[in-house]
């Protein structure tokens, strides 16, 4: 959730469903959103970000030095990135000998 340019909270799917089940469709987002979240700069090494995402459902907001939201990282999309990067590197290694012939 944002107010102007400022991030004020996050509402994940499980929190939304829990609120709908307990409070019904008239529940206020502000009562169930998470106001405590990790902030990371865009130049932080992924090895430093990974421990911040160790808890189930953890997210990290990528924010610049003026607290503008640049993106959102989860353990799932970070793992996907690592797998894709490993696949790309492996493909490049297989292709390299062919191009040298």
C-alpha cells in the first residue's frame, strides 16, 4: 500500500484471506497490512539480501535513497533468478566450444 510516493504497508494473500474470513468483505486494509518490512538499496549484493528473506513469506522492498519504491523481492523470485542465471551460464559454457571451431 502506498500513500503518495511513500510505502506504508504490505498486504499479502494470506493476510487478505484471513481478514476476509474473520472480518468479512468490509474489513479495512489498514487493519491487516504489514507495516514492518525489510528495505534494501538497489546496489545491495544478493548474498546480503538472501538472509533477509529466510522467514516464510518474507519480502524486501527495493528502495532508493529517497525512499522511492523500485521493486519487491521475495525468496521465490530470488530463487527463480538464481536458477535462470545458472541455466544461462551453463548454456553459454556449452555453446562456447562450438563458436571457437
